[in-house]
C-alpha cells in the first residue's frame, strides 16, 4: 500500500510539532534555530508505523504568518490534512488562513485536532468545538472528524490514531494504479552529504523508483541517475510512494526546491502558460470592502501561484471574450482562465495550486490545472465554452484519462509516454475529406495519371490540418502523423487504393489502365498508313470496349472492320482529298501519291468519303460532293456509333 502523506496546519504555537512528537516520537523541527526558538520555520517531517506495518508520513509546516510560503511548500504535496487548534486559544488568524489555503488546494480529507485539552475545562472545549465545526463547514474539510487531544497527558491520542488509519484507507481507496513508468518527485529539500553527494527529498507520486532509474529535472531537462533510495532514513531497494530521499548522480547542479524529478513516462511538463480552473476562495476571515465584487479576478490580475513545491508570479486572463463558468463546487463560482507565468514550472493536468496576492497574502483563487500546454495561435479558435466545460469534467474525474477532452480542445493531443496521438473526430474527418478531394481533383486534372504521389498527398493534407491544430513544431508533427494515418485508413477501408508510391481512386484502377490503352491505340492510328485495327489493339492492349469508346467519343474513325484512323489524321487526309478534287477530278493514283500511302488505304478512304457525301465519284474521278463544305462536322457525325 502506498504511503499516505498528511500535512499539519494551524496557527503558530498551537502545538502542531508537539502533537507529532507525541504520535511518532520524532521531533519534526530539524533546524537548530527551530529547536532554539521553539518555533517551526521550514517544513519538517515525521512518520508513524502502524500496527499492520504500514506507515503514515507527516509534513509539519510553520504557523507564523510570515512563513505561509513555506507552509504551502509542505501543503502542496499532501494527501490529507491535520488541522491543529489549541483549546485555550481557539481559531486564530493563521487557523483561518491555513484552512482557506487547504480549501483552495482542494484538500478534502483530514482530521481536526483540538490540542492542549489539559489546559482548559470541558465547557471551553465544547465552545471551541462549536466554533471549529462552524468554521470547517464552509470549507473542503466539512466532513473532517474532530478529536480532542493532549500531547502532554496522551489523552485522545488513541482516538486520533484510529482516525488516522481511517484517513489512510480513504486516501488509498481514491488512488488508481499508476501507469507504468509514471513517477515523479517534487523536490522540497536539496543538500549534500560528504562522501555521497547530492540528496533530494520530496513526496514520491505515481510508480516506484529504484536505484539506477534515470530522472529528468523539470524545468531544465537535466538528467540525474538515482544512486540510492531512502525511506524513513533507511536504504530501500525501491521507493513506492510517500516521503522519499534520493541520492543522485549526474547533472545535479542547479537542483532546487520546486523542481520535479520525473521518469520518462510521467505526464509532467515545463510550461509558462497554463489553462486552469479558478475556484472562488472560502474567505473565512472578516469581510473586507476591497474583496467585495472581486470574483472572478479582473483581467491582468497578478498574483503568486503556488504549485507543488514551487512558487512563481502569474498573470490571470480569461480564455476568450469573457469568463467561462465551470461547474461550481461548495456553492462557489468557478471559471476557466489562462495563467501566464513569469517562468516555467513543472505541472500536469489535474495538479492543484493556489493563487495568493503577493503583497497581502490574500487567497485570490484555488487552482486546478486543466491543460498544462494550452492551444496557441490558430488552434485557440477551438476553445469553446462547451469544450472547456467537458475538459473540466474529464480532469476532475480522471486526469490521466482526459486525453480525449484535450484532443477536442487542441484538435489532437499526444498523451505522455505514448507513441500515438488522440485525434478529435472533426479533425480526423477533415483529414479524410481533404485526402479524398485531393485525389479526385488530381484525377480530374490528369485523367490518364496512375495516381497522386503519396508524399504530395500527405503534404497537402498536413498543410490543411495545420490550419486547424496550429503550426508550431509539435502541431506540425502531429498534423503529419494524422495525415499519414488518415491516408492509410482510407486505403485500408477501400476508399482509396495505393499503387506503389501513388494513391488513387480504386474505381480508377481499371479505368486508368483502359484509358492509357485507348490513348496508345489512338496514337498508333494517328498515321497515314495505320496498322490493322486488330493488330494495333493487340499491341496497345486496348480492349473492344475501349475501341467502341474511342469511336463514340469521335477520337477515331473506323472505315472498315479492320481499318481505322485517328480522327486528327483522318481529317488531314480528307482535307488533302477535298483540296485535290477541287482542282481536278481525283483519281486513286493521284491520292496515293498525295498521301504517300498505298492503294488499299486510298480506296478505303475514297469509298468512305463518297458514303459520307464529302466526295462524289464520276467517270473522270472524284469531285467535291454536296457535303464537302461541311466536311468536319460530317466526319464526326458520320462516325460509327454501333455499341
């Protein structure tokens, strides 16, 4: 079972570290200054091993108002919260602030511990319980159980342990098995140990990490190899979740808090522009005039984004002409927004964060990452309200399974650690349509062509797809893959046919061969003394239906069963005959000499022209006939048309 990480929260001096010490026997204040001053300054860590051998990890956070940034480093990578409120003091400023932050981070598993019960009477405890119950009801921890404890006397600790086991089980039940090679660790500490080198600590998410694993630092892209894995100060063969320390080798220079170390399969990217769900904050403190009517944030609002263990300045912008409302949670409005970041951070779809005003610390919004690499340029035209709402629902249900919704938004999406891409139905249909039209157009322009070159077709389809999904480097690459896939699919399902390096309409496979044969036959007959028609047809592989088609189309003139001329040559010979007959009666010998042929051809020609009325036979020879002046039209009209 993957270890559950619980983060403390609460006002300074309400006993968070003392309570953890009583539960675990570990002092989470690791810094000398913390122990000297008796105040938590940075995040600390502890763990408890339960009776069944499983463990719960704790992240202890500072409660001072000036250290909220450090508190968020700890809270950014927890599964559940342990909200600590002193019975003698009751809810105070940082109680409210930390609770607002937990609510903004979407932490809805937790326990509320009312500490220092040994310092007050029962009536005071009931009073604090009422105040706390009314407070958490307005937040994501509305269902958290309340436990009254004393770290000094041990009262209530057993009950707290029971609730912690239930908390562990509830958190474990929510986790789906991680995809293979999907591991990441958000770094919260970096230090060196003499003789060992660089060590980083953080909360391990996803799959396991073992010695020898290569991790990539995001942002930055540096590669580091894991030398050793430690859990709870002991070397292990494999870390499978919870608080983990890694001894690293390789490109370790520049590692810092906020960087994520990830395996190649993890869906984490470095991005300076993210599409996010912004949730209206709880605003537990007294109402302030400056916050009235400030939701959603105004365009170009600047704030500090806390995500994971990192923090960066961000500028808020609506994704279109106005805000897109998303499904509200806890009866508070939620909108889709762009966050433009001052520098890249490591994020993945489904990650949580919080926006805070840099000057006042006021919570601007809770943040859920919808798209770590949102559409840019032309592809942003696809960003409709319907698609944003669908993406929000998909990410809430299953962030790793949101690829279909992301594909709808972008036109196509490449999930992390996969070779393929998910394509929006309308983009896939466009690719097929463009390919079919391109092939049809090619055949119309070049009827005798064997087909359109596949490479040329792919370039044309890719160019059209880039108009939809964008023309950046990744968009162009995906457009090319979609084009290739669409052409192959059209060939597989019989809509197109591949012939070598060309693609064609499958109905053209027979026609294109016949048309080529017809063209060859027409050329063979385009001479004054053509070969016998049967011989020419055999040599050119032209079938009888092709010969009939040539006749019907007026492309050849058949004067005998086995003698035909191409129409162009027949017209030329006719012109020669009519011109000669106009000067003096035309004899077969004279026509033979004029055409350079033989008696066989001129006799067949003279007989056919006489039948058509172009020439008229007399005792002296052939003279122009009644249709000599309309010869061209008569030749075509008189062509044989039998089927």
